[in-house]
């Protein structure tokens, strides 16, 4: 039986993989497109910020569940 914990673990795995692949894509495009370098630098920075934000939310959720025993 699939539980909520299994679903949340799958979602965080997809977020991690998506952020990694997006960052790699931006770095590859940054090497090939000189006229669009600023655009891909900004996208790479935003991807890193998204990843940090998503991981922070995940850790806060875990802390709350641990603290309240849910």
C-alpha cells in the first residue's frame, strides 16, 4: 500500500532530479550560446534558489512532524 510518506519521498526525489538536470541544461546552454549567457546564468541561479527553498521546506516539515510526533 502506498502511503503519504512514500508519495512525499517520490515528490522530493523528482524535485532533486529536476533541479539537477535543469542546472546541467543551463550550464550546457551557457557554454554554447554566447549571446544568451546572462539569461542562462540567471536561470541557473534561480534553479539553485528553488532547490534551496524546496529543501528548506522539506526540512521544516520534518522538524515539525518530529517535534509534534505526527
